[in-house]
C-alpha cells in the first residue's frame, strides 16, 4: 500500500513528514536514506519525521525524527515547529502538546504559518550531552586546527534533546569552513553519540549569526535546535541577553532562554511545499 507524505520546511531545513495513524511506519536506516536522498528516486530532505498516535495523556501525538543518514534523532527544532503547525491545523487548535524521545514539547500559533514552540530546558552537564569525559561544558577543552593557531577552540556544549557544540567566531564562517571543520568535529572521540556543530558570530546582545553542520545531515540551511543551543551558549558566556534573534542565511529565528523556568522558546516560520506518495520500495 502506498503511503502519503508531506514535504515541509522551516527556513529551508526540509522534512518528509509521515502520519502513521492508519499505517505503522517502522523504517530501516536504508529506507530512511532512500527517502532522504536528493535525486535518483529519493524525495530529498534533511530529516524524516513520523507523527504517531499519542502514547500518554495530554499529548496529541508521539513524534519521531530520523537524520538523513538513517539514524534516529532525539529532537529537531524546525521539524518540531512543522509538526506543531500540522497538529494545530488538523485539530482546529491554537496550541498543542506532543511527546518525543527527548520529552514533551508544545507549540502555539504565532501568526500566519508562524509557530512558537517550547523546547524544554537545555541539558548542560557533561553526561547529559553526552561527553566522553567529565569537563566544564561552558568551556570545553577542544580545538581544531594547528596547536599554535587553531581555527576554532574552547566551545560550549549544550543538549537540546540532541548534542550540540557551539564555537564562537569573530566573523561569519564560509560554507567551506563549516564543512571542513564540522565534519572533523562531528565524530570526534569526545562525543560518543556524534554532535551537531555550530559556528556562532555574536553581532550584538540580541543578534547572533549562525551556521550549523548537522549530525547525520551535513551543512543545513537552518537548524532549530542549533539556534536554541547557540543562544543558550551565548547566555552562558555572557554574550547575549535572554532573548535574541538567531540568523541563518535563509532567515531568522527568535530564541528566548526563559529565566522563569529555564525553558527554551523558539519562534519561526513553517512552509508546506507539497504532498506526494512514497515509492513502494520505501513505504516501510
């Protein structure tokens, strides 16, 4: 039986979204890679998202995410906004809550195809990220490049349900630099589960420019959890106020690390591109 999907994106970070209410979806890593592959029969996306029936009271769904390399991911910020918008649209609601392996997330409408999501509190201890050894996650002992002139060094580590390392840079970095450096850091032994790699340039106390090398997906147009991690990292270093605009080349997100309860709040756009049918070979 063929399976319908939705193609969506948040600031160009794109997703294949699959609803599983009538047809369970248990894909292999190979099937996820086939869906995510751009061209040659694939649909093409950074992540595949499954919206399952809820498992707990008070939730509208249980949501799973896979990176393009076939590995299941704990969280996806731009994908979370897309899912929240879909659930609110289908339920005729202005707010929604759903569960993930990283915990419960919630969203509210913030305008036309614009959603605010509560990503929960960041995890900041070394074992929560996780790191391979104990160290101060606000100033991690890591540098990339020559010992006497490293390209980047002393990053901040944050988990937003998935692991992030954030390097602060004096100017926005090129795609070439992000690809070269991010691919080296993603599989560094310090990160036993791999890591998303952010390069953050603080423009002012309410503005960050960011580029992200995403674990399992590579250089991406935008990364919601990466934006959350960059803002948390900047606040921990005293570089920004609690609320800042985190700007990708594809557009901005507004991120608040709320002081009242420690939750990270993200506001940004969603876009529905098209619907389609998965090929029979990858219908799982």
